[in-house]
C-alpha cells in the first residue's frame, strides 16, 4: 500500500530546511567575525597588487575600531573628494 505524504510531513521538512539555513547563516557570521581582520588584510593585499594606493592604510585599524567609528560617525558616502 502506498503511503502519502501528508501536510504535516511537508511542513516538517520545510522547518528542517529553515533550521539548516539558520545554522549555516549563524556559522557564517561567526567565521566572518573571527577572521574579519585577516580577510580584510588579504583583500587589501590584492588591491595593492592591482594598484590601489590607500589599501595598506585600511588594514592598520582593527575591524572593531572601524565599526565603532561607523556607529559614531555614520557611513561616509560622499564620493566627491
């Protein structure tokens, strides 16, 4: 006899997928938080290789200080310099 998947089983599968997505998202944020300075250093190195002149200055401050400045001063979007 065939068994049919009921509404309850489909709903359970959706909830399981949502839980997996949330776990992956939280893990990604944790990894970014731990390795953010290292990632920024790597990106600045690549940017310097391609000719950016101010990329080395961007890695002198830790990410925590940059976030505090952004929180206090806001994000500078003025590109007229």
